C-alpha cells in the first residue's frame, strides 16, 4: 500500500507539472489570438477611414463608425471577462513575475513556470524518498523486535521459576532424572571394556576384529566413524558374543548421537530377538526404554 502511494504521489507531481505547462502555453496562444484580433480590427478600421476620407467628411462615416465602436467595446469586454478566469490570472502572474525578476531573459513567464515546476518536483520526490526510508526503518525495527524475544526467553523462565518454585522444581527433578536414566543407559565404557577383553581373549585376529578395535578407540570422540567401523566389523567374521556386543554398541551410539535412529532401534531389537535372556538383551532394552 505504501509503495502504491509513493508511485501515485510521484506520478501526480509529474502530471501536475506537465498540465501546468500545457495550460500556460494554451492560455498564451488564446490570449495572443484575442490581442491579434483586436489589433487587426483597429488597423482595418483606420485603413477604412483613410480610404473613405472620413477625416474630411465625418458625417458620411458616422453610421459605420458607431457600429464599429459598439462591436469594439463588446470585444474589449469579452477580453476583460477572459482575463478574470483563473488560467489567465495564472498566466499574467507568471508573466509579471518574469518581468519583475528576470526581465532580461524575455521568456514571458516560462522562467517562473519552470522554477515553480522544479521546486514542486523536488518537494514531492523528497517526500517520496522519506516515505521509503521510513518504511525501511519500520521493517528493520520489526525484524529487531522479532529477533529480540528469543533473547528474553531465558530470563522470563528464570523469573517464573523464582516466583513459583513449587511448580517448577518437580519438573526440573523429573527432567534431571530422565537425563540421568538416558546417560546411564547409553554409557558405552562397559560395552567397550567387554569388547576389548573378549577380543583380546580370542586367538583369531581378523579384519573384523581390527575394525572393532578402531571403533572402541573413537566411540566417544567420533561416533559416526565408530558406527562405520562397527558396521564393517559386523559384516566380517566375528564370534557370536562379539557380534552381540558390536550390535549393542552400534545401536547405543546411533540413539545417543541421533545418527540413523531407526537403524539403531533395529540393531537393538535384533539382540533381543536373538538372545532374549542375555545381559546384552537386557542392556538393549534399557537403551530402547530410554529413547522411546
């Protein structure tokens, strides 16, 4: 809506200046026609008087002279009425201003008209520019206001907690307990320790065992890389016990770090389906319960 108003205001200013110039030129043309008609009538009558020797014998020209004087008086009255109209007053004002301030240019009002038009355009375009600047300032302030509440969320919550500790403290305890359960459930140290002991006890050292050992080394620092190593190890030749531990560690890392959670659920459920009574199945169930 503001853009439309700015365009309308600019177009209106240009149209107004153009219409003023057109009106000035048309009024000048019509006034010149009237003055030319008056001058031609006077010249024609003077020529007629000389041709008919009216100066020597006025009585012979008296009738026509009276008709001419009546008609000429009507013409002057017509011109006077025209000069009372706004467009003629506008033209005469500009012409008088030119004669008063820039008479050397002899432009007959065009200098004053041009100066007025330029001033009007400068004024209107300045208003249009300021309206555009105000709109940008409003948009930037709105953006600032939209961003600002995110910074106030934390203080508001802190204040509400101080005012109503009875309601907020149980929620905090429940959240802390839930976080503790999840943390305990996804601890990978015990799983890594079992894998290392079992892998060391086995005499066979295959590529799968190497991948498994690499996975335990980077499980905490690079979980995504560890999951990749575990997937490669599971594709190789591992004992049943190591496979169960590898699945348990891989599924736990996936759920803990939100890396392919659906696949993590499947791996933990595979453990429970393969050996429901095993310690690995019990740990898998704890992890699944923690990340429902």
